[in-house]
C-alpha cells in the first residue's frame, strides 16, 4: 500500500531500477522527519496534550522557517520548501489515496489544523503583498476577465517556453514528466472539493469540467490514465507522488493554494477565477510540451496527454469564462473583483512555478551530462 506520509520513493527515471535519487540535505531535515512521525502518531492530539514538549523542536523550526520565508523579501528556498511540504502533508489528508486506513487517523487533528492555519496566515499575507488588491477592486470585472482571457489564450513565448520547445533534451522531457506527474496523476481531485451545494448553471458547468477530467466515469478515458501512459513509455514510476522529492516548492504552493481556496467556501470566487486562468492558459503550455515531444520524435503514447488537453481545455476555458466567471461577476457585483484576484494569483503562481520547473530541468540535464563525462573517463 502507498504510504500516507510525505516520504515518497523516487524511482530512477532511466528505467525500472529501484535506485533512488538523493535529496539535498537542509537544516529542516530533522524537523521534516519529526513532522512525518507526528502524522503517524496514534491519537496525536491527546498525546500532545499530555506531553507538549515533544513538538518543541519542530515548532522552533517552523517559526524559523516562517520568518525566513515570509519576512525577508523573496525568502529562503529551503524554508519555502519545508513549509509547503508541511502544508501539503496536511492537505493531502483531505483526499483518499486507497491506502492503509490507519493513515487517516489524524485527518481531523486540531494540532495539524493549527499548523496549517499558522503557515497559511503568514504565507497568504506574503502572496497578497505581491498583488495590487486596491487596483483590482476598481476594475470593470467582466471587461478585465474577457481581456485577460484573450491575452492568455495565445500568449507570446516566454524564455522558459522557448527552452522547452527548442532546447530541452529527452532527459529534460522525462524530468518534466516526473514533476508534472505530481498533479497529472491525480488531476481534478481538488476541483471535486468545491462542487457540493445548491444546484445552478455555474455548479453544473464545474461538474461538466470535472466529469471530463475523470473520463466521464471511465478509468480508461480519465486524463490521469493518459498521463500514466506517457510515463510508462519511459519505464517511469507511475504511482501518484512517486517523484515528490523532485517537485519545486513553487509547484507545491500552487497545489496548496488550491486546497485553501476549495476548502474555504468564502474563497469560491477566487477559486473560480483561478480555475478560469488554469483552463484558459493550459493549451498554450501543453502546446509547448507537445512541440518538444514532436521535435524529439517521441512516440504518440509519450505525448498523448498533451494532445488530449489541448482539445479539451480549449473548450473548458470557454466554459469557465462564459458560464462560470462572468455569471458569478453578475451574481456577486460587490465581491466580483475576487474573481480577478483569483485569476491573477493563479497566473502569478503558475508563472513562478514554470520558471522553477525549467530551472530544475536544466539542472537535471546538466547532471546527466556530468554523469556521461565521468563514465567516459572511467572507460
């Protein structure tokens, strides 16, 4: 059974080897180990009530990381990574992984909830400080959303997009799949958290999007099945979260942000605006990946997920703008600016994640070249 702890095996990307990729040691490693032990502790809250000192070292590290990440400009990458992994370790308990049921014993732990709120409070203030909220509140929301969607449907190529299209090697492509599998193998899961409630046209459109993500109830057509097929073509580990240690904190932040705005219904407009950007902008990103795969002359199976998404997300983008975002702007005129906030935050965080992913790809390619050179010397 797959573990519920944030301690996932990293299978070699060059084949079926059980060899694992080593993780760079940081000053937060001991605290991360303590957190994993907390997740696995039976009756966690009562044990902490009886002996609160057992978390003193972990909480010291947590306070230090919050200061290092959010009170010093852009912040320290190790601190960001530690905090986003802690958040994700708690958030993922909201989804079911078909593993040992005992892994969910602390699903409603008050202590874990307090950790989540402590990190989110500092993190969200830091994120919001990068957005001109006052300016968004003055916008004509419907006009702003229409203009943004038109621009993001076919944006100019960034330097990261050009690298992926024109330079990325097959090693880099496999590394891209490894990182993207973090979302690609459980796609649509967070969307499912927002769908309950009164029936209306907006809700039904969101359900249509979810149903297509889930292959209309057929596993063979579920989007994650197509992603799994791409990975299998390279003999990669196809278990969800199998490459967790490769995922940059910027990518984890996108996932954790979505957990926050789906779990808090007060953020429904922010989530809807964010999903509108995600669906509108998705095809442009997938065209970059498809172009790279075609340049590398990979098989159809090794790129099928991108082709599927280009077709379906073009449709989803129109649905989200016309049948979700714009109707919500009319229904909530005083709060409609939050749709644009959600849209802009999703774009900001996605762009930041894209830069981090390409940086990681470049590092993986450089490491692969070094290994080849060492092997030549040894021969």
